[in-house]
């Protein structure tokens, strides 16, 4: 476990719902939607910049779990650094199931309108 990392603590205590050889997955303390879960490397890695291969393994596992769960739509999100809204310094992917009209807005929703330009279609 790296220092006082809460995610390393969960891994060490076996507090996860899914796992493979590289990664674990569990529900966050404050899910933003039903079915929201986190996927992260078993070993302490601060961000994707520190260990791109570990980030890739975790992302692949996250996508596999989403497929196994038959999620029709979802966001797969990671952040690197405090300025990018990373609140726990252990690389993790959020898998957030989505439904049409669920009312969940990503942090950058509305940015174009605030800046006085037309929103992008992508």
C-alpha cells in the first residue's frame, strides 16, 4: 500500500467486487448514477502519465465489465491531477452508466454556452 492511499487500503483488505490479474473494481463512496463503479490497478499508480500500460489494462478491464453488464451507454472517465478533478491520487477509471435524459452533466457541459459560442456536436 502506498502511504495512506484509501484505494490501496481497499485493495489490501479485499474490498472490491470484481478483479483480474491487474485491476480491481468497486462502487465509489458517492456514486453519481445507479451502477457507477471504479476500476483501478491493484498496485499504487498515481496517474495514467506515471504508468500508461497500467492505465490501459484498467481501461480494458472497465470496458469488459461494462460489456458483461450489458450497459447500453456509459462514460469511461479518468482524471490526472488536482486541476483535472482527480481527488484520490491513485489512477482510477469511472464507469458511469447513462440513460437518455438522466440529468447527469459532465463537468464541461455548458462550457461553450458560457464562452458565447455554439456547442460542438461531438
